[in-house]
C-alpha cells in the first residue's frame, strides 16, 4: 500500500511539474516518433493519451494502442502501471 501511495504521489508530482513547465514556457521532455514506436514494439512503454475529454472526443487522430486516461484524475490511475514500463504521455 505504501508503494502505491508513493507512486501516486510521484505521478501527481510529475503532472504538476509538467504543467508548471508548460505554463511558464519551458520545453517538456520529448521523444521522437521512432523512439516511441520502438519502445511500444518492444513492450517497454505504455502510451497514455491524457488529452481533456472534449479534445479527445473531437480528435480524428489517436495513437493505436494508447490508453486514454483523464488528466484530472492522476491519483486514480497513476499506480496501476508497472514500474518497469516507460510511460509516454501525450496531450496534443
């Protein structure tokens, strides 16, 4: 249970830091399409689509195999992903 709380806190912190970086114009860490594709093919990563619901619903462009997660509910889903997987979040 402590591990799950720790992971939830860590994920929440990551989202806050990313949001802060974006808000202040800092560049968020990026991964190339090729690197993301390779990580997915090797089952080293999970792609999380964290676009707001209205943006996700309106979009015709979605990454095959991506998991949709509600960005405002990080504490509900952050702990369910394996620690040995790289999480690739996208919101564009």
